[in-house]
C-alpha cells in the first residue's frame, strides 16, 4: 500500500480534508488512511447549526466530530461569521428591518458561545471570520448585512466571543484569492489591524482554491511571506487544483485528459515543494475534499461540468499528483 500522506508529512504539517455526512461513509477508508484532520464542508455553518433562532441542530456536525474521534483526527471548525449560508433572521427584527448592533451582538454571542462551547474539547481551531475582504476596488470590506449593521467592528467582536467560549482554540481569519496581489494587501491590512488592536487572532487561512494555471508560485510565495510577517500561524484551509482556468467555460469533458493530469501533478509538486519551505509557519494543509468522486467544483462555476481537483481519483486510487507530492516530503 502507498505511503500515508499524514505520515509522509508528519514533520511538516497536518494533512486535512473537508468532509460531509455522505463522504464520511463513501470515503471512510481513504480518509482514515491518509488524513489526520477534517473540516465539516457545510455542517458547522450558521444556517446548518441555527436555522431558526434558538433552535440548534447539531446532528450532522456531531456525526463528523464523532468520525474524527473514531480515527484520532483533529477537527477544524468552519465557520462562525460569513456572508453566505447564514440565515436572514440573524439580521432582522420582527418587521423585517435590520436589527441594531446591540441585538446583532447578542445573537452572535448566543451562537458563538453555544457552538464553540459545545465542541471545546474536540475542535482545536476555528475559522472565526470568513471572506469579509472585498475582491475588487478600493473598499476594504465586502458589503453585507454584517457591515451594514456593525461596520468593521463585528470582526474583532467575533474573535472576542470565540475566545471567551474557548480560550484554548486557535482562531483564524480565512479568505480566498489570497494570493492575488491586490487582495492580499487588503487581507494583510485587516489582519494587521486586528493584531494591533490586540484581538485574539492566532492564524490565517489561505483557502487555496487554485487551478492548473494560477496563481503563480511567485504570488503564492509573496502571500505566504507577507502574512507570515504578522507572526501568526498559516494554514491552507480549502486546497483544490481545478483542471480549468477560472474563466474557462468548457463543460464537455467526460474524463480528465492525460495531459491535464500530468500538468496537475507538476503543479501539485511545485506547490508542495514551496509549502515545505515554510513548514515551520504552516500548521496544516487541508484539501476541500479528498478524492475526485466528490468535489464542490462539479457544477461550479460552470453548471454540468465535472472537475478532478484532488490527489486521488474517483475510485480513491492515487493519481500521478499523489506520487509527486509524496516524494516532496
Ligand atoms: C462550499 C461548499 O463546498 C459547498 O458544498 C456549498 O454549496 C457552498 O460552500 N469558501 C468557503 C467554503 O469558505 O465554505 C465553501 O464551501 C467554498 C468556498
């Protein structure tokens, strides 16, 4: 049997995967063999945990934590504050208008204390705030109900509340397009601000939704160097390497072409070589899935399109990318 990724990289970083209630069954063997950390793909998002005010639904999240316990895996929590997959009731009063900042903070407190408190013994790190930086333009923050009600302040507030609930948890800011020169400057500014304010933030998550053609290794390196200068732990939190450039609209490939499989292997090898250089700063590398039979990139952003972004194929067999990555360590 092939070397286990978690053992191959034991001296570098944890090897993680996003899972869901289906994949902990269909990919159980693969997950248990190669991975020593998991993240719930959707099951710990606001809408999953508190769809109605005061009615918490922990079933799927608990099952994922139990799975991790069974196999001695670490768990990353994802995510407490985000503009997506969050219920409208959080921001609204009975008449459907926006609530005051005080009401929003009271609801945040209830949610964050309940959720982070529940998993205190089992979740060692939380993505406290996800994707608040604006992709384009001069504005620092993405516009959302969060900013409408509470400006920039809700961000530090979320970290404080999570820290109250579990003083031992590592608290992360997480974002995508993190290697893009413009956006990485903005992400840096936000996190620098939080650090200067003394907010309890301990890490930065680079989602790392990358593809065969970008970002460049230079941009990845620049991002790692820049973020590392803040003195926080870094993690890759949602790594996948799409077979398609972001603006590629093709939807007619039934199988992954051999030349793309080879290109992907080269790309993964180069990335892991680079990541290994920063093993003292990077605590974990988490893939946003485990094998090509299931990825959120199927149908996104192009409907009807299959994708093959991982190290293992749809039958859970190692791809060329797996062997190159395993050799890097
Ligand atoms: C995605 C899930 O993978 C999908 O199943 C869901 O429909 C949408 O969210 N950035 C994040 C993740 O932080 O939470 C997202 O996960 C992918 C992008």
